[in-house]
């Protein structure tokens, strides 16, 4: 059962901008890795061919408060 989504479009944009400045191709720069450590309750996100692993904190929100509707969230999260 899906209980929620993590909207990480800001991280994707940040990683693509960083790779562009470094002269790397962006065709494979997609978010595809998530790790959770239950002992410390820390979450990390990374992507295909990303040079960085980001530690993130989850902040519950209602999609429309961030300018998204539920269909936008599904489009970002389900391919």
C-alpha cells in the first residue's frame, strides 16, 4: 500500500544543473535510489549516474499547498 510520495524534483534539478556545469551528459540523471536507516531514522536519495547522495528530511505536506494537485504528484512519481 502506498502511503505517500517523496517529491524530490528540486534534487533532480540541482543534480542536472551541477552535471551541466561539469560538462556531463544529463540523459541518465534520474532519481532511482532511496535508503532508510531505521536505527537513526535517516533517509538518503540518489540517482542514476549522480555524483552525490543526499540526506533528506521528510516534511509532510498537502500537494495543493505546494502548487501541485494529486495528478501532478502521480505524474512525477509513477513512470
